[in-house]
């Protein structure tokens, strides 16, 4: 309803610090101009006592990945998946969405750097087409130990990052290391339970998966320092806004701050 003018009465308005019952919300040219208990305009829509709140901001959502691949062997066009996903997001009251774009090659999660670039370009083009129903944004997720992911993200940001991160906004980059035994999974049992719940594995299968993941990622440890060096340098130069991901302790927060991160 961008640019529309209307009013809604008889709602419980959700304010930053309180609930305002029997409220009237007035919108002019797409902007909320008044929230009060004043007399409603004659043409105000009756909210029937429902809650009324501003659009929600989803700061990290990976849902488009599953929308594109609803089944392991089924792939639908990104354009179709994006519009279908947008409809559900909007129905949930979300009006600004940061799509998590995973720059990594991981067959277990059906992630590739090619798909990450495809997602980024399609989302940018859809937003710029002025036909989108919500505000689509990008959250670039960089796997700290994926050399292909680091190279691909770096190329993307250097080649098309600025125009495709919407109006010159500084790209958001989350530096992520999901190696078992550190961060939120310092205790590996937490990751075992997560895999059992999300992938239907038995405890024994999940434990084997965790150990294999650890060994696989330890073999790629050398990629982490190179990626971190580039990330820190980019943040210092103002080319990206660095995000600390899954920080589990005060020490990790302090370390991320030293890297130049301002968001966790």
C-alpha cells in the first residue's frame, strides 16, 4: 500500500513502550502520521479490536533456499520461488527481510557459490523492478573455511556489489565459522541434538556427522586466516559492514569488535 492514504480505527496499537487500546492509526502517502485515541475519520476501516503494529524486520532468513528446493531433487526457478516466499512473509507481517545468502559449497545443505550469486542478482533485480511487495535486502553469509566462497563473494562485491546492494548501501557480510567445538557449538552435544531435530538422524548418526564435519573443516583451516584478513581490511576501508555471527562469550564479542564488527 505504498503511497496510499487511509485510516484504521478500533485497534490495539503496539507502540515502542506500551499498548494503546481503541486506537486510530492514520496513514498519509504511505507514511504513518498519527496514532492516537482521537475521533476516527468517517472512512476509517474498523479493525475489530485487532493488534496493529508496524511492519516487522526479519534480520536473517534462509527460507528462500528451501523455497527453491522444496525437495532434494526438485529445483524451481528463483523468480517463482521469490514471489511465493514473499507472499508468506508478507502475510506474517514482515515488511523488511534480510535474505541470508550463503557463499559456500556444501552439498549437505544444497548450497553452492553459483546459487549464492544467482540469489543475490535475482533479489536485487526484483527489488529494483518496483513490483516487490516488501523491502528485500541481502545478508551475505561467508563460511570462514570455504575458499571458493571467499573468492566468489569478493568477486561479487568488487564487480556488482555496490549497485546490487540497493542504492549504494554498504553490503552486510557475516563472518561465520560453524566448525564443531567452538562458538555456540563448543559443546558438540548441542550440534548433535540440532542434527537429530532438523535432519531426522539418530544420535549415533548425528555424532558421526559431527565428527566428520570437524575433520573436514579442520582440513580447511588455512582458508580462515586468508578470509579473515580480507574481511577485516574491507571493514576498515568501509567497503562492508561486518557482522559477528553466533558470538557465544564476551571474549568472542571483543574479538569481533577488534575485527571491525559493529553488529552481532
